[in-house]
């Protein structure tokens, strides 16, 4: 069982603590903010895209948690020269649950991992639980960037009855306002992260699509996997139940 673990994935840093590894997590990125009261005591090794390989090496980890999308291939390969690395690849809720199972097994926390996965599965809405709404999700501005059909965010949208109007695109497409107008979504979601959308951006889009319901939403609901899926999906269900178009 690994004793010294570094996480380069914010969502999965929280998972490690929830699996009971408290003193085993010795390094994290500056974006690893959950659980706040515990991560503050963990060394920061840089960001997800620019980790300090020298500092990671000096911490002498025996396991590093990475992600195909969050982290760069060259950084992962450099770390693999001196430590075991688990590289997760998450594009769906199912992928996320599999990654959780794999990590829990590797750190000898199968029981806690299984319990957490079962809790998440128990709150997922049944298929067709919600009537479908055509929706666009934006996570960046200048340029406007949405999500394609091969992303985790897309799968969460779909699970909660939101038909992604840009689902035929890949990854995080740049969208012009003309394209958005042509797609004519009933609902436009402006995420709190990584771009900090504000009320002024709602007003900006209202000029183009006055009949669309435009809302600011917590980006963690849609983009954080691991342990955060449990509170996120609970909040999403409440929000979705109250949503009217």
C-alpha cells in the first residue's frame, strides 16, 4: 500500500481524504481546495498544468494521481521516472466511478470506496426522470467556450435531462454568438469556474437570446467528480426539480 501520495487532480484529492488517507497525502496542486480544513496542511507542488517536478521528486512519493485531461503528458512521463502514477481518463459518470474504485483498491480502502460509490449511484436520477431541455453550457468567455459530447460535463447534463445543443462537437469548442443564436437553447448555463461568470454576462446574452432562460450555476456540480459527486448530484436534483422554462 502506498504511504506517500501526491494528487495532481483537484477532484481526486478530496477523494483521497474521504478514503481515510489523512496523513498519506503529502502533495497537491494549488487548485486542490477540498476539503479546505485538511488540504491547507498539504504541500503545494504547483498547478495542474505546471507542476514542479523537482519538488514532487523531493517529496519522494510512492504514488501520484493524475488525469489525462487535467495534466500534461510530458509531466506525467517525467514523474513516472521516479514514482508510480495512476492516470485517470474521465469522460462520463461511469468513468469517474471506475476511477474511484481503482484508486480505492490501490490504496487499500475498498470498503470506504464501495460505500461512497453506492451512495452516489443511489442518488442518480432514473432514466427519463426529467423532461428534456435544450441547453448550452459555457465555461469560458473571450472566446466563448462550451462543452462537446465527449466530456464529463456533457454526461452530467444528459443525466439530468439537459440536451447539450453542442453535443456534436468535441471537447471544449469555441462558439460564436451567431452559432449560439442559431442553436437557440431554451436554457443557457454560465459556470462559476474556470471563468467567473457574473450577472453582467447574463445581460449580455439576453440581448441576443431574450427568450432563453440564462442562469449562473456552480461549476462544481457539473465538472467535479470523485467525492464531490455526492453533494453535487444532490444539489443538481434539487435545482432541476425547481427548474422551469
